[in-house]
């Protein structure tokens, strides 16, 4: 969760610095919220599975893997969305810096 929190803070700071418009802000915040929510659900699923099946169990392991996989997929998609959104602002920022000097 620490990595996700740091990534969210860095994304928000980059969006503020690059002056992202409100539509793009909404998309970024939805991505951040989705990944954080899924990570909390993953932790809850792992806790419940550990409670129900404290011994090593193949089915319990698969359940944990699926919950972690959901977080991974959401994280990858959110990363791509973040790159697409912030990338256009960053390229515009670089273009303005190089043409104003």
C-alpha cells in the first residue's frame, strides 16, 4: 500500500505542476481510487482466506492470487492511462520551454 500511496502522491503532484484539466483530473482520480480500493479489497480477501484456511491450501492460494491479480491489472491499466494523460502535458511543457528560450 505504501508504493501505491507514493505513486498516487507523485501523480497528483505531477498533475498540479502540469496544470491538468478537470476532465483529465477526474480520470486520474478514478484510477487512483480504483487501485487503492482494490488493494484494500485484496488485503481483506487475504485476511479472510487466512482466517478460514490457516494451513497451506492450493485453493486458498489461488483465491489470493486472483485478488492480487485484480490489483495488478488495475495498476497496469492505470499506469498506462497516467502515461497517456500526463505525457501529453509533459510534452507540451517541454515544447514550451524549448521554444520560449
